[in-house]
């Protein structure tokens, strides 16, 4: 099940049909752009100091593409996110787990979380029961840090390349990255993906420690250490929306 997220947005007519959109400013970009996905809906990305007068022109220029994507992702009324309740199924560490939400004993406020082979039980205070997403996200972030740190150590030893640091957090455009200083960063939502897909991302970023590009030498190394990485990355592209909270 999904539910609309309340948010400040504007309404535009695209090909004669209404579509809600938000404007996001970025210090990192010098060019305006458009992004469409289930999680964020239609987003106009502008450089920090660019005026809003360019928005109507940008929407008109990309009208055909926006119209197609708005129907494909069902985001005409804004972004959609999943709604969680007892019985919902969530993939954790590549396995489907049935969610169970129960009340904490009177007087207790700190959530108690129990993960088994087939279930995730959240014992919550009354204030947390109506929106379990913050508690669940905090737990998944912690689990992801442990899992990705361990996987990185295993793959680093296997490949013979070692990062200076591993960071696990939220990334909106990439599953992972490698900095010139040897820091590897991963998106915590990988904790919901199958292990082979996570391994492909980890191997990919570790190989960047040797080749900070996507050259033939980079892919030659990646193909050798992780032959199935293309299939795993294809799975992530096709199931990205399934790995959203």
C-alpha cells in the first residue's frame, strides 16, 4: 500500500493535465535539470542563485517526457511512499520479513526491535505507532553500517585494495561512490537488496581504489573479481523503487 506524503508543492499543466512539482536548489549544480521518481515525484533542480522564472520554460521544454513519466510513476498528485502496518512485507538482507507492530509496556519509550529469519517485530511507544518509518529507518541504517562494513572488509581483502574509510548513509542518485582520498560511501537502503547485488556495489567501489574511472582497465578488474556484477546492477536498476521506505 502507498500513501501520499504531504508537502509544499506547486501545480503545473503538462500536456493539458495537472502535475505537482517541487523546486530544489543545489549548490553543487550549475545547470538546471528535472528529476522524476516515485519517492520524490517531479522535482525541478536549480542552481542556488537561479531565479524561478526559468521553471515554466523548463517544464514546457520537457513536457512530453514529464507527461510520460508522470503516468509511469503515478506521481501526478505528488510522490508516493509505502505505508507500513502489521503484515507488511519488507526485504532485509535479501530476505522477505513480515512486519509486526506491538505496543511497549506502559512507561517504556525506547523501541525494542527483533529481527528473525522471517519477521521484523517493532515494539513501540504509542507516539511511534502511527508512523513507524523513522524507527525502522534508524534500525536499517544501523544494520546497514554493520553489514556493509563487514562486506567491504571481505571484498577489500579478496581484491587486495583497502579503503581509508567506509561511510554508510543516504544517497539519492547512486548506490555507492569512491572519493579520490579512498573513502567509500554507500546508501543504507542496500540493506534491503539481495546479497549478490550488495556485493556487486561493494566490489565496484573497491575497484575504483585502483582506477577512479570507468575505463577498460577498471572493468577488466571488476569483471575478474565479480563476474556477475552486470546482472546485479541491472536488478538494482529494475527494483530501485522496491528499496524505498
